[in-house]
C-alpha cells in the first residue's frame, strides 16, 4: 500500500482526526486522480465489510475488480456487484452517473451517492466520511454521500441500522425514512424502517429528535426511550434491556415472543418461506437468543427440541412445520 493509499485508508477507517481529515478531503476534491483512488478504495472496503473481512483490503480489492470489469463501457445509473460463497447475491449498488458528465467533467465528491444493500441473513458495518459508524441489519439499504457537505449530514435508510454518530455541533446528523425524520448531534441509537412495517427509533445514548414525515408531530427521545411511528402518529414507550440492539452483536433475541411472530421474523430476516401448518403452535411462547449465522432452520430445530413439533425442508427450500 503506497503512502497515498495509507492516508485514504486512515480517512475511511476513522484512523485520521481533525484537522488532517478536512485537509485531505480538500485535496481529494481538488485532484481528480486522488478522488478516483478514494472512490476505488471506499468501494474496496465496503465490499470487504460485506464479506466479513473488513481488514482484508486485498480480498476486498479482488472482488471490487469484478465490479469494475462489469462497469467498464457501460453508461448506467446503477450497477450491482454479485458476490459468491456464503454471501451469494450480495448487492453493492453505486450511483455512477456523478463521475463524469457528457463532457467527461469531474464533479464534486459531495455529489456521489452510495447505495449499500445488505442481503438476507447478513449484516455489515460502514464508516461514513465524518467518522460516524453504521451497522446495518439483514435486508437493509443505506443511501449516503461519499463526503458530507459543510452544512449538513444526511442519510436515507430502508431497513434497520444502529448509528454511532460522531459529534459535530455545527452539522446535525439526519436519518430519513419513508415515515420519519431523525435528527441528532452525536449519539447512539437504532432505527428500524423496513417497508410495510411500523418504523421505530430506540435511543441508547444521547438525545434524539424524531418527527413524522409531514412535520406535524415531533418527540424528543432520551436513553431508554423507544418511539414507534404508525399511520402518521408517534407513540413513545420505554425499554428495560438491550434486546433491541442484540442484532448488532450478531444475535437475534426473542423475549416471551409467540411462535407465529418468531416465524414471521425468521422468514423476513432470512428471506425464506416458512409454512406453519399446525396453527395450534402459533400461540406458544418462547424466550431465547440465537446467533444470526445459525440460519432459520437451525433456530427452528432448537425450538423443536423443546416443543416437539415436526419440521422439514422441501426441495424448493420451503420450511414446513407441522
């Protein structure tokens, strides 16, 4: 790794502090070759993160090269990188039209939008340009600029993300979902915003402002507060444990949860069809914690050992419970 790559690596992995961070970003925005290296390195680290080898830059470069080969010669809005192995069907999607205009003119890094998508059964960690760390749960999508502007920090989330926001009193950090806007200065909080489900914010540290999309209702959340947005209304509750955050440690936690809900969550997180043919089982209550890497079938086998139902997988991958 050359000296320039070392500097870019430190910038992207939060190994560089102010004022060096700002000075390097200014150099990147004024030097097209350096900016191209920055973008390439950023995509390399993101790919490595999805494969669970965040520190293995060489591995990330090998898979990013596949992406570049697919990209060359194409004038497309978005291009997907598909990765094999345990992370088959991972999609790392980037908005490409920012790079060159029709006159091949380089645009500001602030205009680059990265769309990072995590597939079923996986999770990923991203470090944003301001040092903010974001953990993304399965089937989540985060849209964010390569470099935040001088006046704002804003990302768009579909799915679930845990944010550890770098403090910046001049630039509030905003997370936008289809139903809510979340505003903070520096804090730790979880946002759940899967499409078709009630959106929810849980605060672990600091203070968070949550507003419905049309701005008609706002709430201030403190540590221990959870707010749920449903049908345009906010409702606040308290949480007494860290179960809402267990997924960031690679665990799925169920506390006094009925079996029907467990099945629904496993089906969603792992993108698998689960048929509950014995409806008498729907109401059984279960408490337990499972590793995300176990997969839906292994989790169900553990519950089967306690409750004694029949369990098998069909040729098409459907899990049947009787």
